[in-house]
């Protein structure tokens, strides 16, 4: 049997792309092959992938690989020539959105999509200020990184960004009760609006991931989203929904996670699963917002929306529809949630279980009473799960939330494996 | 014979991606297939592609398509797992650079690469100011678009950007002579440094395309580049070379166009031809610049440097080397330049012919004496060439420069076709 990691691979990697390029797990994996919900390391060991949401349709899906292969052999140019594949794809994609969202501008990455959304919102409104949640992440360019007020170094003291606390219904802020929670968080939005206006920035928009994925899938209190958006719009700003993680059927009930609320965004950004791994992303908005911006900015993106990307994007939509992956996300999501809730009854370190389709957040605490974040146990569970052959990760301001987002073709036997290995890990690391 | 453009395709495109999404030619082409240096429209008509530098190795190169297909069927994840394909590619790529450029951070687009270079330069130097040439273009994100002082709307009144005039040796600035030209342009660099320092921005770097591609392939006067870089470095700034257009052997003599000057950049950005159309790009720098930045910024890019992109990037290097495309760029570049110079002798509207490998700029003027830019004729030549089955474009502050950058596997018969059709166009549109 071959070694699990090639000789010197880690050292060579550190020399060539750096010691700080992020790498998963205490004992990094050398993954060499993927198929469906499975990843395989160099020694041939297989891992259940319960982490990678980019491969929404499963690793190396044959229909998607075939579409990529076919179009790459035909033509791969750009959008400065007419191409029916581009137009057909955008027509099919935009048809999945509610009115008035009827146009698209394509990009290569979620960062580029959020960049474009910010430029569009700032141009359209004539304002600069953006409201985000504290400690979130929307991408790696300067203008997007500065939104990561809790995480990114550029984000300190940025006049045009105001952060509101994550609208968390589990870990209540001091002084708030379940009854006053909506009011509490809405007041933070009003404060942010006033702050941006006082700084002379005005309000260009509220940019949030509707499922608050990076915040740990927190559940905002009832009525928060629509009232927050109403306040932002009243101040002249737009509602920008970042669907990079919540989109393309991840939540099961809807194509786009913002559709769970009774308010339609002005701008939507797409990314990760859009090409099942192929670099593609985009912005969806109405004609009213796209046309004036596009005229002003003369935006062009060399790679974005090329015929190969559009063929891949089309194949992704085919698979989500043909394999009924959204219905599967609903069914398997509910099944796993029940399993997690059963574990929660047994293990008091499980403080909260949250779920949207096939996206799970399991918040680990020192005790039910204190709700004190248990980052150390979270780290240990993630690494122990890896040793047991199941890939998950963690997230949240306090690094104490297990994050699980498997490819959508997850079947019941895969779900059972995930749950049984979690149960073993908790039993081994958290007693009883 | 089918129509050259599908019914309603232009109208559908305008409705779905907008009326301002850039489109080539007065009568847009519907391109459906590519092969080598050829593109084919819907009616089956073939066009010599003398424009698209993204497909450096030729359209749909079988070796590159095979590498894409193979790896897409094996694994397409990200850089948070170890993968030898990623490390092997970066090792091979960085080996093509001069010391001390020995590390890479990969991105999805040239815009992302320039974003990353700016963040790195600003962090490393502790300064904000960037010096660029007037009327250039380095990408579409906010921080990069603001460098386009002459073109991009955000770029007006940006405190941290200072523009110098394009160091043009053909169209001399008022008051300068060939003898004083180096001094004239260097003084502009010193002025920009002083201006940025007076604004409290300091100098983070000079960001230029070493072949001044978007400026019309202008030739800087002797000694300008190395003395400009020395002045910037003395002020604490870095030299950032944008090789998005000049790299990967385009200029024939060197892998990277900056190697034509006796000064090595601190940071190099790569893009367009890196994946022969597959969305990939990157930043090359020394350990001294990458490691501290990477630690500070915790940079991660979901799609960038994935195993498929690295397999494609490797295949591109294979083709450039195995097919000796750089030697071909030298030989065919010289051959076409001679042909263009012959045309210049016959047609006085050709004011200047400039060439670097297989990149050509032909500056059209009203007359030799006035050197007045002839934008109308340039527009007409580009469109007439398209009707004759050869694809070229135009560029420059005055839109009066024919831009030709064919795929590198251009053969002599292709070159002859390009030259003969140019000759016909000039004869038909510019007399004699």
C-alpha cells in the first residue's frame, strides 16, 4: 500500500505557495480522486465528503465532465462574439429568479461577483456605505475584504462599512430576550444606517448571505430580514443577497436561499457551486440596475461567460433538475437533522443544531447552561472525523460550530455513515 | 447554407446580458467553432484569428483539451488538500522566472491577480500610492479599475493613484525631442512620486505592462524602465509587472516581457493565456513579499489553483515548449513586421509599425507630417478585415492603432493571408 502523502509534498508546497496557504486538518490529506460524494487519498483510502459545497452535483459528475469536454473541444472564446450557449444559459438561469431579477453579468469567482455587486450598488444609489454582519466573509479583493470587519485586516476603520451583529437566535445578546430579539437586531440596522449617514457615506446597500452561512447558519428572529431590508431601502440602499453558498438548491426548498423570506433582493451574487468546480460566478439583477451601470462602467471580463463555462453551468442546472437534487436535499436534510437532534439529546456539548437543506451547523458548547463556545472540542471532532473517513469542517466567530455541506446527491447510507461516525466521535471525545 | 447569425440572438443577448456588454464588429459574428488559428461562424465561414491572445496555443488545442478532460474526470477540488499537480505546476512555472521570483499565489483572473498584487504591495511597503500610465487598463475590480485614470469612471480623483503619460517614442510630447525623451518621461515619474508623497499616500509601487500593450505597444525611450523602477524603489515602492498580455512567450525572445529590460520586477501578475482560455491567473513574487502578506491577509481563493486548472496550465507550458512557439513568435513576428513595413512604405496613413514577437501595433494617421490619429480609418480597416475573414482589433488612447495578437502557432501561410488582406483593405480604403 502506498503512503498516504507523497514524499516532501508538504515541504515543496510550503516552499512554492507558502506556509500560510490554508490547508485542512492537523494531518493534511493528499486527495487524488473524487467520485460522487467520495474523495480518495493517495493510499486509496476513501472519505465521505460532507464538506465541499462547490461540487454541488457530486465530484466529477459524468454529465458535467462530458459537457466541459465537448465544449472545450468546440470553442472557448469570450462574450465579444455572439454565442447561443451563453444566451441560452443566462435565459435558463435568470428564469429561476423572481421578478424583477431578469438579467445577468457573469464573472469568474464569487469575489468578482461581490465586487461587481458593490460597484453596481454604489453607482446606482450614489452612496458608498455598505452594511454587513460582523465577522463575515464575502471574498478576497480589497473592496470585498474590507467588508470582513471582524476577520480581514483591511477592514479596520473603513468609513464606508458598518457591521451589525449576527442576528443570532441561539446565543442571545446581553439584554435581549426571545420576545425583544427582532427589535434588538433591527435597532442595530437603524444604528448602522445612522452611522453611515453621519459619516457622509449614505447607504448603498445591505449585503448578507441569506442563510448566514459563514456566521454558522444562524436563524434570524421572525420578521428581521424583511424589516431590515425595508429600513435599508428607505435610506436609499439596495438589498444584495450573497447566494455563493446558499444558492443552486443547497437549501432544498428553494433555488435561492433568499426565497425563504418574503422580500426579493435587488442584486444577487452567485459563485461556488455554479460550475461544480469550474471557475464561474455571476451577478443577477434587474434591467433597471444592470443597464445604467454597464453603460457607465464599460464592464468586461475576459474569461467570464465563455462558451465552456456556460456549457458547464447548463449541465449543472440539468443535474440539479434531472436528479431532483433539491427534493433530495429536503429529504436527506430532514433525516440528518433528526439524527443530529438525537445526538444532541445524548451529548450535552451539542448546544444547537441548525439545518437548511443539506447545510448543517452544530454548535458545540462547554455546557447547555453556560453556552460557552467549545472551540477545542470542535477542532478535535473535525480532525477525529477525518481520521474516521468523513470530511467536515468548522466555522463561526468562536470556531465552535461544526460545518457540514455535502454534495447534494447524498444518499441515506451516506447520511447514516456521517451520523454514526459523528456519534462515535462524540462518544470518544465528549464522554457518556 | 445557414444564416451567419441565429434568429433573434442579438436581441436575446441584449435582453439577458445587456445592451452595453461589449461586442466586436459593426456586424457581430456568431462564432461556433475554433481550431488552431481559425474560428468558424454559424454559416461555416472561416476566419483567421489574428486577435485572440488568450488562446496562446491555438483554439481547442488537443493536448490542452485532453489534460482538462482527464483531470476533470479525476478530481477538481481546491488547494486546501495537498495535490502534487498543484505543486508540480507551480514549481515548473516559477522556474521560468529570474531570481528572486520563486513563489506563486494563484487566482482565477487577471483582475484578481492585479488585486492581489496591489494588496501585497500596499501591505509590504506600508504605502498606498500606485503609479500607472495614463489611459491604461489592468482589470475590472474597484481597486484595479481606479488605476484606469483615463478610462474608468471610478478613477477620477483617486488620491492614491498617480498617472504618468505613456512613454511613447513615436508621438513625442510637446517640448520633448528624441534626445530629451528619457529625461522628459523620467521627470513625470519623479513628479508622480512627489505628488503621491505630498498627498500623504507614499509610493507602494509602479504597475505597468512592460510592453505597454493597452497603450498601443509603445516603445519607451532607452533607459526609461530601469531608471523609473530605480526612482520608485528609492521612494520605497515596488515594481509590479503586469504580464497578463506580454507573458507566456508572446514576445518570443523571453517568457516574460519584463525580461527585455535589465530590471527584475518585485511582483509579476499573470492572466489571459495561462490556461489557453480556462479561467486561471496568478501572482509571482519572492518569499520575502509573499509570506508576510499571506500570513497577514489569510488569503484563500476557492477556485484558484485547483487540480484541473493546474493540469491545464501544465499542458499550456508543454505546448509552448514542445511546439517551440517562442521561436515561432520570433520568426513569424519578424516576417510580419517586414510585411507591415512594406505596407507602410506604400500607404502614408501607416504612421508607425511596432512589434514584439507575435504582437503588432500599426498606428494610423491622417498624414506622416501631422501624425494626427486616424480613428475613423482604423475602425473601417478593422471591420473591413472582418468582412475579408481576418479578425483584428484596435486600441490606444486615440483608438487609431490596429491591434494584432494571433495565437502563437501562426504559420507563414497564415501570415501571408493576414498581410495580403491588410494590403487589400488599405488599397480599398486608403487609396493608391
